[in-house]
């Protein structure tokens, strides 16, 4: 709860206080797309930004935003690090070759600097191998709709 409050305070300072949310809903199609792209990109990582909006304290993720050179075999996230977030982008998703969906140090640095909600999909690239995190790397639950 302390972190939620901090998020609120930071949000007010940064003018992003409309990004406060209690729940995350992700459209089924978005999950399917993430799974498909992760499989296609393997053994490389893919990375995309998440598109969506917050309404009634629910963060709704409705689509993916791809960037130039969105597939890389070396730290896809670091390339996105240099990109400005678009107005509607709330966070990111990227894949990990291997079975570890925990954020790396570079991932955590990225999470802290961009957006409020981040997903990592690890092998075997199924719904169950997706983990989601907040800006601090804490696990966040989400619901598919
Ligand atoms: Zn990563």
C-alpha cells in the first residue's frame, strides 16, 4: 500500500495520476498475440509496448505497439529504453528465451523508468508462463477478458 501511495504522489508530480489502477484486464486477443509472437521470435526476444487506458481504476490492455527493430538476440528491452512512450502506452511486454520470467537487472531499470505495467513471457510461451510486474518489479495479477 505504501507503494501505491508513492505511485499516486509520483503520478501527481509527473501528471500521470490518471494511471492509478487497482485491477488489470487484458484482452484475450492480446494474450494470444503475445504468445504467437514470442514463439515466432524464438530464439530471439521480442518486445512491444502495451496500449490501453485506465478507466474506473481498471487498467485495460487492448493492444500492442511495435517499434522498429522489435526483434533482437541481444537485449531487446535495451533498444526500447531509448524510445519515448506514446501517449497511450502504459508499459511493455517482452519475451525471454528460457523458462525464467523474472525481470533481469536491465529489465528492472527499464520498468522503473517507463510505464506502470510490464509483462514477461518465458518458455514454453503459454498463458501460464506470462508474469506481470509493476514499476518496482512486484508481481501484479491480471485477468483476461
Ligand atoms: Zn527481460
